[in-house]
C-alpha cells in the first residue's frame, strides 16, 4: 500500500512537472506599443524588455508598432512586468496578447 | 457670422500659400556624380544588420556602427571594406549596441553604446584605448547615449537620449557640464511655429544626434520634438528650426545631423525618409530622398556624415546600406 502510494505520488509529480514544462516552453507574448516609430526608441524598448527576468528574445516591428517577446522555459512572467518595461522605455502599452503559455 | 467665415477663409488661404511656398522654395541641387551605395543585410564584412551611425575621418575613411552585428566597420571613401572590430559583449572593445560615432583631431574613434551606457575610445585601427560612463541619471552617467560630436577645442558632446539631456566631457571622459530636460513641445505650437514661437528652449524630447557646425555651434536633433536646436558649446540656447510635418523644413523624427565646411546642415528625417539641407542659421534649402529601395531613396535614415570633399554619407538603416551623394548647390 505504502509502495503504491509512493509510485502514485511520483507519477503525479512527474506528470505535473511535465505539464508545466510543456506550457512554459512556449511562452510568447505580443504587445502593441503606442508611439513605436524609430530605432532610437525601439532599441530603448528592447533594452528594457531584456531586463525582464526570464527574457529570451524579442522581435520588434516598427511598422506594426508591436513587440513579440519570448521567455525562457520556466520563467514566471507577469503582464505587470511587461507593462513596467514598456513604460520604462517611455511608451504606453496598447495591449498584450499571449500567443502561448499565458501566465496568471 | 459671414465676416467671420470670410476672415477664416482668407486666413486659411494665406496659410495654404505659405505652406506651398515653403514646400516649393528650395534651391536646386546639382549632383556632380551619381549617388553610390554599398552594403546589404548580413554579417559578412561589408554587410550590415541595421547600420545606425557613421563618421568620416580627415583622410576620408568611413566608420559605420553596425548595430545588430555588434561591431564597427571601416571603409574607404568609396565603400571598400578595410577592417572591423567589436563583437557582442561588455568587455573592453566589445559592444551590445554601438549607437554613435565621432572622430577626434588625432583620428581616434569614439563609440557610444546604447545598451551598456558608456563611451569607448579606439585607435583608427580599432585598438581599445579607454572607456567611461555607466547607467544612471547622475553627471557622467547615461541612459542610452546615441549621438557624439567633438568640437575644435576637443570637447566631446553626447546626446544622452533617455535622460533627455546633452553632456559635455573632455576627451579623457571628465565631465564638464550638462543641460536639457524632458518636455515635449506642443504639436500645435510646433506646427504653427511660423506664427508663434513653440518655446521650450531648454526642453528636449529624446535628443538623438548632435553635430558641431562652423564657429563651434552645436546642433541637436531633438527627435520627438521634430526640430533641431542650436546651442553654443557652453550650452546656451541660440535658436531652433523645424516642426512636425512633411513639408520642406519640417520633420517626422529628426535624426542624423552633420555640417559641411561651409556651414550647411544636413539633417536626416527618419519617418519622411529623406535628407534635408539647411543653412547654418536653419533656413531650408532643399531635400532629397523618399521611401524605397532604389538609389537615392531611403528606409529610415538614421545618421549623416560629410567627407573631406563634401560627400554626403547617409545611413540607410532599413535598407541595411550606406549611400553616398556628391552634391553641389547651383
């Protein structure tokens, strides 16, 4: 009985862990940023976004006024952290859309 | 009511005439040779990944800050690759985002780093000599430095873009003074600046580039105020020109700026994809460019430099190339 319980517990932990990893491996968010016009400012946004814990990469599209940000697996990223980065770069955040792995 | 309408109609007619006159009143240019260009997107020598800044030394050698390739490339005046240095990192001689360039009287090259918030000094061959600066708001610190310029007394001026100020140093990096504060100029006042002064003499809104003109006058591209502000080398406001718009003499994000030996100014106009030429007092002379990939067209010019024979080099950021123009005014 005790042995079965330990096996079940291990399975649960492994299963739960696998689910989190799968979700975290694909964390990607696209942000719409107001006033994103030129590299003098888009480079500033990149600088601030890189400071978010768990940052992996960013693709900025000046013409669309968007930044697609990818985070490392396991990173706990909040929308507040993204908002802070955008505001520190001197912009207003128009919206956040989680493409994958939305955080709470 | 009818009189009021007539007055408004006359006013707007007058305004239209002024605007059309401003747009058309430019001095024609004569190109002494066709424009040439070099570079394409990539990381090989001679290629660029978002070239961002440019300077030319006294012998005509051209230095380009290749921002996303984290390096400086050196070329002959006609674009032949000579050497390169850098690489990604924060060790001496490395770059995260080289963003501004200037050359001193001995031919040494100064490079600002937008992400690392410091200035590095190199020999003309790329040997690291020294650096100064760190991230912050205090004197001598930076928050994304971009433009660099050196005056005849060998002082170096830095547009500290995200701190919305200009800082002045000697060539050993010793802080001398600073000026400027963040404040956007009213768009309406900017647009109607031929009627009412927009003010904001000490205000800056993301200053990007800086140039030293004749008589050591400083010109700062106040990018998001869509204007150029002239100062003495002591930081005293002299005058300003430009406004938001698409007509000659106005800007949509003023960026690179350079002065030729006669004092004429060349200002890159990022979102209008053109270069505009002004007198040293800020009177509009002419413009060229337009959005595109063809010769003489631009996709977001970010910097301008003048060669020893008056060649105008333009960083065509979005097209990942450098364009050279040989221009003579008629």
